């Protein structure tokens, strides 16, 4: 520690320990000790420089130091502070003030951050998801299925011959998809709430709804949808989505922790939009995998899109286009995905 | 207010609070801490939070001295990590056992909330000092349970009409467990001001809601009628309309809430006594303060957030310009010692927001 000139003393206010009393006083450095004196020149405290707490100065306010015995000293003007505490003061200020160079570096780093996060975050989150045991996917999927089964699913009304046919296709797809045996199962349900739809739950349950089967005009259409859902399970899209969403909430919470509720609302909106984009990414991944499986089986990879067009026939142009506020890519882009490649 | 302490009349001093911070300085602090928080993925914000609070409290001045804030950033960081970990755990469990977790969370909140509130006040006040003497707070679990969990629950049956009474009970609980050094605060609060604001605010909000609803009804009435046979499309349209109503009414809500808050602040200050002798005075005019805050926040939003520091400083200065301490004699004789502020988990869960936190 650099000892400062013992002759230099700084005038200010000396605060008592354990009371609100204060008096005019001075402090000075002697060797590596800091000494404080009251107005009559009596020494009230002597402490090693290392034990004195130097609070980072608040802009526009007197600077303040606190002694181990609870006394405190404050004084106006920056020169006394620098003179007294030399290198120690420099350390405190370096941390809390920024030179124009550092400002520039900080702003550049902040500007680069979104790009780093945009490309790096999904990879990092997927690595976390990979470390999550598959048994957690199972528990979540089973619980979700129980919930849905009690509330919005009814018994399927399909003829058993039709179901058997689809089960055969499903087995065919499982074999072609390299999914571990027993990792997926097919169930049939009817739902007025979801209408024409199919889902893949993280435990491996693929739910096929009657209304969707009713709209299908060929086996290839059904096979395309089943292959798409199987791909969701194989790639663990649900768990990856959960991990990515959780990570985003954590980041938003930490960065805007002290922010106003308005900032939080904006952040929630932004996080929602990012999650839609992840969802579209997973859908495209599943479409690609579906097309691959279909080609392997000698089936038509485009058939699924024809079925989807029938499902969304009322929706028209808005379902054809990809928008940042939709969970799935537009049908035109999906057709391109399944017909392209290989 | 005055005239009650005739004997000490010549010693009575009116000490106005003031705020000496500037929007420019605070903007610099906010920008720097925000950028540092960004590049450190939020870690630095614990340090930034302490720095911002030290700026706001340091420039809050009374009788020639500023206040100080002594929280350790790493304590705040640790608390945030604990809160985040708890949220993640709850979310994972909620996906596996949704019903059990919902029930458990409700019960847990019931049991935890009093503790969180007490620890939040303890952390905030024990880390605050004036003239090198700390404030203090020592809560009581069962009283907190009554005032912050059971009483609000019972008041639900009064349809919000009892809310000033609940607020008063909560404010009195906090004030009576609060100390400056060893000197206790007391609080005998009136609720007339808050009821006067509610008396105007409720009809005003109903009126504005009715006007907006009427206009939207006239604009979309035919579409709603056309969709009655398609419930899901109707639901979507209603969802959109509710969003629109909410956004249009937001300024009115902010105005009403801030005016109410001003009345609360006045009531707390005018009823508070420190050490049995020193009094306070809050002189905000509720609706004028509400408009002032609303205007500041509208500018802050229109500036895409860049004017938020300016708004914070401006509002704080306005509050302090309407706050007075009526001291009996000098403020030299307070005694006390520093006490352990505990952890920041309560303070970082935001349980203090919307209670009396706005009074200071
Ligand atoms: Zn899909």
C-alpha cells in the first residue's frame, strides 16, 4: 500500500459509532494506517488501511469511508479521496467508473451479444437437454396424457380395421426411424376441442385424432403425419423446448430483475417470439425427418402437406405464409422442406 | 398536525426532505449497469442494483445528510439464484404433478409469505443508514401471517371496499416493527384520503370502461353477431378486444393507482412518529401526483425506455419535495448498533412491492 504524505490531512465530518452524532474532523494516512481526529485534534481512531471500508463514491455526493470500530468519515471533493487512498481508491473507482475506451468496448460487446446468444444459446440449451434423463420426459408425457385424457379426449370411434392398418404403418415407420424399440406407442382418440390434429407427447405417446383420420385420403398422408410425430419424439423436441424456454426466463429474470413491470412485459413478449421461432425450427426438423423416413419406405413425402392443406382449408393465405407469430412454418415452406433435400 | 407539542415549540424545526440526483448522472449509471448486466448474462445486475439504490438513497437528503445503502451485492446475487432455482424446480415438478404442485405452491406461499415479507423488510431496512446509524426491522411471523395473508383473504368478501383498511393495518404493522437505531416508529393512520381517491377513481374507471366498451361494441357489434355460431372465432375476437380495452385503460389505471399511492404516502407520513417526538408530513396532492407520474411514464415508454432513469429521478424529486420532517430539537441523540440483515431472498421475490415500499 502506497503511504501518502503524512502532512496532508483532509477535513470532513466524523461520525460516531452506534449513534447519529457527528462532528467536524480530519483524517490522514500515516504509514499504512489511517488516523481520524476530532475537532480538538484528539485522535479518535487508528486503523490499518486494509481494514478501512472504502465505499465507491456516489456521483455528486460526499465520499465516505468506514472504520472497523463503526466510525465513519465523509468529505466532499475527489482530490482528498485520491490523495489519501492512492492505489486503493483507484481500484474502487476503476470498477465503478468507465473510460471512453471501456464504454466503447462495453457497447460493442452488448451489440455483439444478441448474435452470440442467437446462435450459441440453442446449442448450449440442447446440451443441457441432452443431460436430462429420458425418464423425466416419460414422467412429464404420462402426466400430460392423463390430464388430457380425462379432460378433452374421448374414445375413438374409428373401426378397428382402420386402426389396425394404421398400427401396421406405425410399426413400419418406427423401424425406419431408428427409434429405440418401446420408446413410442400409438393411441387413437377423438376430441371436439382439438378437432383434426395429431400430437407427440414426450413419453413417446403419439395421439391420432379421429377428425384428422377422417380427412385423410391415402395411407401416405397418415404415414407422413406419423413419421413427423415420431421425429418429434426421437429428437426430444418437447424437452429441448422446455429447457430453452426455462433458460430464456432465467436470463430475462436476471438481466431485468430490478426492472419495471413494463420492461418485464416487453421481455415476456420478446421471449414468446423467440420461442415461436424455436418451435418453427423443431417443426422443420420434424418435417425433414418425416420426408427422409417416407423416402426410405418408398412413400410420398409430400402427401402430408396435402392433408394439412385440407385441415387448414378455411384459413387460406395466412396459413401458407410463415410469420414470426406462428408456431408452425407456413404450408408453402413446409412443402418445400419435405419435397427438397436428397 | 401542529400545536400538539406546545412545550417544545421553540425547538421544533421543519426539515424538508430533498433529492439532489440528476437524470443525466442516473442515466449514466443505469446504462452502464444495464450493459454490464447484459454482457455478464445478468450476474452484474446485483452490483448494479446496489449502485442504483446507493445513488437514489445517497441523494435523498435530510438536514444536510444523505441516506446510505449497505447491501452486499453477492448476497443479492445468491438470493436471485435461489429464487431462480426455486422457479425452475417448481416448473419442472408442475409438468409432472400439476395438481399436487398447484396445491403445494398455494400452501407454501401461505406458509412462506409472512416469512418472506419479514425478511424483505429486515434486509432493506437493516441495510439502510442515515448519519452512520442503521435502521432496523424485527418482524413477527404470526402478525405478518394475519396482516398479509389472512386479512387480505377476508377482505376479498368486502369486494375491495375494505382495501384501505387492509393497507392501513399492513402499514401500521410495518411501521411499528421498524426502528431508526433503537428508536421506534409508531403509526396512527387515517384512511379518509385513500377513500376520497377511491370515491373518484372507481366511478371514473367504470365510466371510461363503459365508453370504450360502447365504442368497441358499435365498431364490432355486427362482427360479433355474425360469429355467434362459431364459438372459437368469437373467443379469439373477444380475447383481442379485451387486450385493446386493457391497453386503452392502462393510463387510467396508472393514474388511479398512483393517486391512491399518493394518498397512502401522505397518510403514512402524517401518522408516523419517530421516538415519540419527531413527526412527518406528506403534502402530495393525490391526483396531481398521479398525473405527474403518468406523464413521466408516458414519456419513458415513448422514448423506448431511454427516459426511464429521467422519470425515476423526476418522480423521486417530486416525492421528496412533498415530504417534511418536523423534528423536536436536533437529531444527534439516536443510539443503536448494526444488526445482521439476513439473506435477500424475501427482498428479491418482490413481495414488498405495492405495500408501503412506495412511502419512502
Ligand atoms: Zn409437429
